[in-house]
C-alpha cells in the first residue's frame, strides 16, 4: 500500500486522515499545532515535524490547510514538501485556494519530477467524517488515476475535471451556489420567523418540494437551533468568495449575487463573527429585521 503523508488536521483534515487510517493506509501526519496530532497518533498515525519530513517518508502527500499562501508555504516554502520530495511523489492539495496558485504549485513541482493535483472538496465537516465528500480534481489524468483509490477512502463523488487549476475553478463555482443558497435559506427562515409561523414546520414542508436542498436541511437546522458552531467558518467562506470574485473579474463574468452575499459576510466579519459557521448569516437578517 502507498505510504501517505497528511498535512493540516483541522475540521476537515482530521476526519479525512482518520478515514485513510480506517482504510488501512500507513499514515504520517503533520499539523502546525500539536493537539490534533496527538489524537491521530492514538489511532495509529506516526508524527513528522515538518512538511519536508512528511515528503521524505511518503509516496503520496495530501494537504488540507486554509488559504493560498498556506499551500504555497507548505508545498514550496522552506521546510516544505519540495525540499523533501523525491521524483515520483504525488502531491494532492485538498484545500480551497486560487486556481492560479494551484497552477503555480503544479508547474513548480512538475519541474522537480513531482506530480501535483488540485482536489478541493465539498460536503462539509459531516461529509468529511462520513467519507462522502465530493472531490473535484485538476491536474494530469494519469496522476488522477493513481490518486483514485486514495480519494475513494475520503469521498464518494470523485470527478476528474481537467488540467491543473480546473478543480479549484469547480470549487469556486460550488462556493457561489453554497453562499447564495445559505443566504436564501437564512432569508426565508427569517421571514417565516417574523411572520410568526412555526419555522421548524416551514423547513419540514419545504424539504419535500422544489426548495429542498442539503443546505436547507443542515444549515436550516443550525439556523433553527441558533447553533452556529462551525461547520464551515465564515472567514473561510469569505476567503473563498475572494477567489470567486477575483476569478469573475479575470474572466469578465459579472457575479451579482456573489458580490452581494460577500458584502453580507463582510458585515458579519466586522462584528467579529468570522469563527462562526457560515449559516450565521441568519443573525444579520434577524438583526436587520428587528428580531434581535
Ligand atoms: P480549519 O479547521 O481552520 O483547519 C485549517 C488547518 O490548516 C489547521 O490544521 C491549520 O493548522 C492548518 N494550517 C493553516 N495554515 C497553515 C500553514 N501556513 N502551515 C501549516 N498548517 C496550516 O479549516 P477547515 O475547515 O479544516 O478547512 C481547511 C480547508 O478546507 C480550507 O481551504 C477550507 O476552505 C476547505 N474546506 C472546508 C470545508 C468545511 O466545511 N470546513 C468544506 C470544504 C472545504 P493549525 O491547527 O495549527 O491552525
């Protein structure tokens, strides 16, 4: 079995790494801060002290960190993957980052004999825990075929999109739909609440019709319960909307809905709500509707 190294044990990375262990892969892990690593070692993973050390001990390296500069640091920086990699290593980045950064990482590593895939995910913390993530992949098709059994331990709907960066373009499209649907659910449930009808029954009724969605289900429940523990943090979704708006500008595509929901996110970040789940957009609707 291929030896896997995993970098970034956050809300997403930790359960993804746990699913690789459950599938029987020998796993070495690195996280910038310590507690998440200790949990993984009790489940059978070994520890490494840098991305470089991870690359030295692995056939395949996976990362799931926050943003474009973080992926650049982990992959190409000092003590990064590039310093420990041997030709033939496969690097799969599963973070959500700018397509341009994914292409830069691909090109730089390719010159050293390392294959790179951009393989961002959708499905949230629950999908990561259940191993049911949707995974959208960019890079060389042969590298994708090599990655497939590994990705199947973490996800269900795994689609090869095209050349390097194509996975991240797909993820940007995903984030538009998620942002606008969270906004729609928050808007609708606020209207129901202000109108004095039973919001739980509204959600139950809508779940059986055309308005049904995973977001009405999961985020709708969070809004109903006022439980905004992340999930997917607002500041990470705001980071993704930056990628979305930038890509729209580069392509000459006006993204009206994305621009509007991004401003709502900015209002929430100005209230120090960036660490809450993205469904906390409902709190802004409630505030502006005189409900809080
Ligand atoms: P998170 O809980 O904040 O975890 C981020 C992880 O990245 C942490 O382990 C953090 O280490 C590590 N990290 C950040 N910068 C780093 C750096 N410069 N060097 C080394 N490690 C670094 O975030 P998450 O929710 O797991 O999200 C991870 C990625 O998946 C993001 O790109 C996000 O947009 C994407 N994503 C998230 C979801 C979701 O529902 N949460 C869904 C799909 C995609 P520390 O522990 O030391 O901070």
